[in-house]
């Protein structure tokens, strides 16, 4: 299936690897997005449907929220606009009162935040 215009452009600018997404221009790791408290109990999953790299997990699972895999996220931001409860933030912009969700997100995938 082909990706919508814009999404194809976003994904073509990222390099995928099993260990982390890296920006080809800078060689630095893309900043993953984090899903926070407003998702709990809502779990709308519109974010899952718009993710061009399928890095959001938990849809159809018995979890209270969905999680973004930090090593698969390409920082495209499509999930942010799709979320009806404004629960998704770039990692560096997570509000102070929800910063614990960053570690929770990494832990869900058995990872430690770098």
C-alpha cells in the first residue's frame, strides 16, 4: 500500500534500524514521542491508525493505554494531531507532571531510557 503524500516524504527522510531511528542529515537519534496520562481509560487508538511505521502498540490488547516504541518512532508527529485527548508529546516536551510516563513507556518495551 502506498503512503499518503507527506507521510511518504516524512518516512523517506528517516533511516530505520533495529536499534534506533536516526536522522540521515545529522546522524542523531530521532526524538521519540511519549503517550501520557490522558490516554489512560480512553485508548482511542486513532494514533495507531495514522502511524506510518506502526510503532504504537496496545491496540486490541488488554492494556489501559497504548505505547510508542521509542526505538521505532521516527518523530513524524502524526500521532500528536490524531490524539483526541492531547496525550502525545515529543519526549522533550512532556509536561513535568507526566514525565514519569517517559520511563513507563520505555519499560513497557523492556528498555531503559538512554
